C-alpha cells in the first residue's frame, strides 16, 4: 500500500474541503494510461483501500493497484507558489 506522509494527508484534506462540498467525495489515486500515477475526484467503492486524516477519508485506492504500491510515497513539496503534492517511487508491475 502507498505511504502518505502527514503533511500530504493535510494537503489532501485541504483539497477536498476547498474543491467539493459533496460529503462522499474522495481523491482517488489512479494508474494513468501513460503509466504514471495521478489523482482524481471520485467516491469510495467497495474493496477500495482508504487513507484517513482527522476522521475524514481523504484518499482511496483500488485494491489491485494498492497491492502494487509498496515503496511509493505521497508527500508535499513547498514551492514558491505554495504546497504541491508529489508522488515518489513507481508502482510494481
């Protein structure tokens, strides 16, 4: 399963609260067509793995993808333009 740092969990929560008012909305980690990992807005589905922060589910990952994410970390980089989520590492095949 992917590792999510505390600062990344805070940022994920901030994104959810700022960009949606749907109580079921979650950020979903996906494997894009180009093979890179990305984030999108979705709802939690049966079988998803869930990352929570302050009692709020902030990130969901489909179970099969989650099994391939050992060694992958989501963190935050501080940039001149503010905080930016970064995904470190690559999923296993």
